[in-house]
C-alpha cells in the first residue's frame, strides 16, 4: 500500500475516476486526480481517523451497533435461540444498514447522529440523498453525451 499511496509514490489515478465525482468543480477523496488534491485529502482524513481518535469514538460506535442489532432482533421475534420456534419477522437489512451508516457518519462528523435507526421521522433524508445522487448522475451522463 505504501508503494501506491505514499506521498512520494510515482503513480497517478486514471482520468476515469473523475466520473465518480458529483460535481465537475469539486472532487472527493475517490475522484481526486490532481496531485495536490490526492495528497491533501488523505492527510486530513488520517488525522481524524488516527488510532487514538478511533479508540476515543469506540464506545459511541458500539452504542450505534447495539441499536442496529436490536433492530434486527426486536423483542417480538423472541431473540433467545433456545426458545425460538418460528422465524422472526421479515426486515429490510439493506435499509437498516443505510440508517446505521448515516447515524455513524453524522455522529463522527458532527458529534451527534441523525437518529435514523430510532426515529422514523428522519428517514426521509436517505430518500432525498438517493434522489439527488440519481439526478446528478443523469445530468452528468447527458452532459457527456
């Protein structure tokens, strides 16, 4: 990894990565191609994702994961394996994973999660982000044609 991702590495990303950016004016870590962007963004992320910072956030992350597991094994499903006689209720695990992801990311970025796992009123945000992303990709594909 150091051979490829070190600041002194003599490699560059293919221009195809630019297609993964939501905007032509700004880049994200994945879509950055220019050497200055490629070097700057990981340095910023490395500070916030250092071992010490991750350890400090561990209990907050664990709380979120415990809520997530609770969503998968609600009390109506009788989660005790030794007494379970039927299958639990059907759940959309993909949707719950998205809620968990948003709760973790917003907690790490802003110090407080959106509460999507516990508050159904906040779940509209996922649909809005999905719609904006879809529209942006459609516009981008029309511009490149």
